[in-house]
């Protein structure tokens, strides 16, 4: 299987890259320079008309949307244990629900915190405050789910990495993550994961090759 990941260092493609590293499969990476608006270029539109990262080329076919890509990688490389599975069909689909929660609820709230100006042509203050309220409400659930454990109890999953990334970026935008010690503890555990460490090193190499500075890891 020929795989190419379109990514930008620090974006949610970090979660996808971590999944690929956990799978232990060879893949190419292609940095899409969001700072230069490359995601809006005609060239990238031929890859992903949505103008977003990540995108994953699979034998020349393109898959978009992080939740879909992560489920695909889990199905293709089950030995990686990216998501838990259960014989009960309702329990088995629960991880997909969690991935969609990350992408459709947490991610937009985080983005309101990190980039409120993208949501209004006026004063972004209220947009950011709204994002803060939404994210705080979700952090109560996150904290309860990762207090001294992984999201699915005794083994890490790619949902842990997604939650880590979301909370980390929200904190960079000013969210008071220190108010949630359980999440801080969870983040410390996620940072020790070997697949994430490899993904971060790969991001660094890409950033250096493109002369990008100020990326937070």
C-alpha cells in the first residue's frame, strides 16, 4: 500500500501522523505550507478541494477528514491497536463516536479559542469567550475520562492523542488547562508515547526543510 500524508506541523494532522507511526508502515509525507496559504492553492485543490489537512493518498486515491482516516488506518492495521473493539456492535462503534466528538465538537470550540478572528469580521472577543465556555464544558468530561487512566482505561488509543492535541492547542490559545490536573497528567503520559515522539521528530524535520520557525511541539 502506497501512502502519502499531507500535513502541517502542529495541525491536527499530527494525530494522523502519530497513527501512521503507531502502525509502523512506510509512508511519505508532504508538507502543505498553511502559513503561505498553500492549502488554498490550485495545486492542493487537486488533492483536497476542501483545502484542509490532513489528507491521505492511498495508492493514488485521496481520503480526507481525520476521523475517517483514523478509522481507515485502524481497520487496515489492526495490530497497531489504534482503537478498541468489541463483539457488541453498539460498544464497537463507540470509538467512532468519540472521534467525531473530537472533530465536530471539540475542534471547532478549540479553534474559536486559538483563531477567533477566523469566525468574524468584527471584534473576535466574544467569539473567543464563547469558545472558552464551550471547551470548559467539554473539559469536565475529558478530565473525568482520563483521571489516572487512558480514555479507554488500561491502554492508550488514538483518541488519547487527539484529546491531547486539542487540549494542548487550546492552552496555547489561552485556555486555563492548569485548572484540570487530570488532563495535565494525561498529557504528560501521552508525551511519552513512542509513536507521538516519532511523529514530532518527523514534523520538526519537515519544518526545518521548509524554513518554518515558531512551531510548538
